[in-house]
């Protein structure tokens, strides 16, 4: 059995990590793809748990080596997804969950479309997003303003996703996420469909 990919995108502060954690016991075993970034760690973030933190030079060496499934520059820093652990997890039949931006979703969809299911997660309104960003107190005002402007662009790409989750309450949003995650496991890629056709015709 081949694995599947579930891409989650949405503005910073939309509650993606909270929703995933809240739905843990409803979605079975999965591999959460950890991004590599050149931005410095925030307080409390751990290398190899939240992100792989590397220098610009190291990141650019990996770009040259073709080591990334996708990468992008966001707010002056690189973010990317390493190919090897993703391929290993897919070979093991696991659901691979990505938390990446709109650009990353486009690149992953272009490269691995057969395997991909996607969901855009957002608070109900822009003003609610701003409130959440200020309430979590992890970024300065100028960074929050950049994130809000970025969110205005991201919301315009919402039609590119298979599903939309409005994170008004965590309970409802996490239940919707669990439904989508379990459906993603059932999605057949083209190779599986071809094998099914051959098996069906030969028996």
C-alpha cells in the first residue's frame, strides 16, 4: 500500500498545529514533515522537532543537490521540505502531513499530485487573525503586520485547495481535519488505479 500526502496551508496564526495536535487520536499514525529553515528559532522551538534550523549557505547547498521537494523564500528566509524522509514515509504507506505555505502547496501538487489532498485552514475573519497573532505574543508588531499582509494574498488562493476549514472553534475544526485526513488515506493514485483495473479485468 502506498502512502498519501495531506497538505495544510493557511495564514500564520490560523491554528494549524493546534488542530493537528487536537486530532491526534482520530487520525492514526502519520509522519509530520518537518521543514528546514534559515530563520532563527523562536523561544521554545527545538531543532529537529519544530524545524531543522540551518544557515543560508547550508540551505543553498541542499538546493544545488536537489534535496528539496519544495522550497520558498518567506520574509527573507528560506523554508523547504527535504525529499528523503517524505519518500521513506510514503514507501512505508504512511500519511505524510505538510504544514506549508501556498507556494509550497503549488510545488508539491505539481510534483506529486496523485498523492496529494489539501486543506486551507483559516480563522473566520482577518480581524480575528490579527487578534490571535497579537495574543500569542511571539512576534513584534512589524512582523505581525507582514503576516497580516501575507494572509491577504494567501486567502485569494483558497480555491486551489480541496477543502477549507474555518477554525472558529478548535473542536469543530479538528473534527473536520480528522475527516479530511482519513479520506486522504483512501485516495488512490494513478498507479494504484491502473493496478486495480488490471486486477479487475484479469480475475
